[in-house]
C-alpha cells in the first residue's frame, strides 16, 4: 500500500506514515460531502459562528501541541509554529464575527417593486493546500468558505498529513456535522478525479505556478470556479530617505522567516546606490544574528527547509546565478535541508535569483540609481503578489505603490496576510482573493432577485 511519509526535515527522521485513500474511500467522502451540504447551508449564521468560535478556542488551548506538530512535519522553529496557530484562531474569530454582515442581501434601487442581490453557498469546495503554513493556509480558506454555508474537502500536501487530519478533528470536536470538513489523503491523479466530480463545485489552490496552471486547466474544462494563490518574487525597494536600520531588520525578517519559504517573503531587494553600502552592512549584521539549528531548540531562530529536493533546487538556482555574475557575500553552504542563510549581491535579469521564485533563505540584492529604475525592475517579473517600499516620504511611497504591479504593497512594513485585508496576486501569482469581504465572496452564488407588481 502506498503511503505518504511525514519526515522531520532537520535530520530526516520518519515521524509517521499515512496510507493513501483508495477510490472507494474517496467516493464515500464525496458522497458524505454531498449529503452534508443541504443541512449545513440551511444552518443559521449563529450556529455556524458557534462552531467556528469553538475551533478558535481549541486552537488557542492547544497551540503548543499544534506548534510541535507543525515543526515536526515541515521544520519551522517552534516560536513561528505557535504564532501560526494563534493566527488561525484570529482568522476563525474574524469570520465568525463578520460573515453575516458580509453576506447580507444587497438592496438595489431599480424600477421594480423590489430588487436585491443574495449571496448563497454553492456546495462542496475542494482546497488543495501547501506545506509551508500547514494550518494557516487551510484556515484562511476554510473559515470564510464554511461560514458562507459551503462544505470543504481538503487535499493537503503529502508531507503534512498529520496537520491535515488534525484540522479535520478540530472541526469535528467543535461540533461541525459529519461531512462538513473532510481531509483527503490522496495523490495527484486522484485529486484530478476529485475535481472532475459533479459534487465538487469549485477549487482553491495555494501552491506553485505549475500546479496552478494544471488545476486551472482542469477546473476550466469542468466549467468550475477556481481561485489560485501561487508564487511570488516580491520587491523590497529602499530609498535614501528611509530608516535604514529598521528597513534592514525587517528585510531580513521578511526574507528569512520560515526559512525563506513564503510566497509573500521579500525576494528581490532593490537598494538605492546612495545607501547600498550602509544597507548591506546592516543586513549582514542582522543575518549574523540568525542561529540555524534544531527548530525545537529555543535559541534557534531559523530552521531547515522542508524537504531535500527543495534545498537541492535552491542550491542549483544560486549556483547558476553565480555563474551568471551574482556574488555570494555570505553563506551559501547546505547540509541536507539545512540551507545556510545567504546574502547574494549583484543580481540581474536573466539570473534565476531575479527571474524565478527563490523559495528559501537567500537574500537577493541589486543596486539601483533611482526610484524609477527600482519600480521598472520590480515590474520586470512574471509574478505579482506583493511588494515593499521604504521611504519617509509617505506621499511618494503611495505614488510608487500605485505603480507596482502586484496584489498588495506595504510601505515601511513587511508584507503579511491579515484577516481584514484581501490577499492574492496578479500575473503568474494567480487570481482571485482570500481573506476580508472579498475572500468570502469567491465561493458564493451572487443571485439577483427581482420582484415586480
């Protein structure tokens, strides 16, 4: 029987193995989802709210245990894992508090006696989720989707099956009826069959550009809605009037948290020539404060990458970039999944460090002569997820932010996802939005109702 292995990335210890569901088990789950939808969609907002609030309570009560599970399966330091669990509780409470207001009927003044727009659930929604934030990525999708009255089928990444099954158990314990939230342990070929099922009405994917292209094609062939949150190569522009010390500190935090494995991590750093030396020195100092090691040790502040193949790919990207003229200022060594925090300078278009998504702890820096060059280079990317601008001239920052082709731009702070703010990208970073009012609207039927005399 084929299994998915859960492996501790730091030393490659096998933690657990999970047998894949066969066709019969998948079909049973789909039927269970179909049977659960009518009753769940007819529940009141108050009833759904109570369940989501209970999930939030359970998350906070067990945040240390859940944090250990995350660290075991994908390697981030325990402090970051616990913070992820806390963020999940925040997301649950946000939608529990706001979903009913977001989904109220919208009255439209027309010539008719009455006309309004209703926002109604559509059925079973499949979520295909990644390993880098194994709880948060799921909750930020599931909380609004469930509050809208839909039911959820989760196909999680193979290396975080423990997290996947644990989330399902949390919803069941919180009182979610059978079939409302199900975790499917399934391979790629089975996932395609799930998407093709008439029971599944839509799909949400967070993952790679390649996976997004495949999922979008299958969904389109079935005429089903899809939301894609894919890769990013966020810019981080620092102008001469910025707070250099603060910018450097946040730059390293943004690039190195979760061992650099975040779609919205800053990845391409465009630094004005007037401050390049000062900024480089500040960044080197901040990187020097990082201690890599066992993610369970309190003194460790950067853990291993999640899988060996990911570390190997990163090493090849750096190697090829250096061959094309990039310079390793510090770091560059790798031992298994433990990729040393690295500062790479002189990146240019045509290098993997510039053109591709660098999904690991490699800080890629380039000198620019002015803000116009920085913006032009920032937009020279097939991705468009997020971006950072650092300047003490707020009006200038907002002016430049409007010129950046991305789903979000943060001025003088790190790009992050927050429940109240829409999250998503353009270009090869995907389409659709998660979080905020916009996120809950992705998987509802926007129904026009007209009453005449």
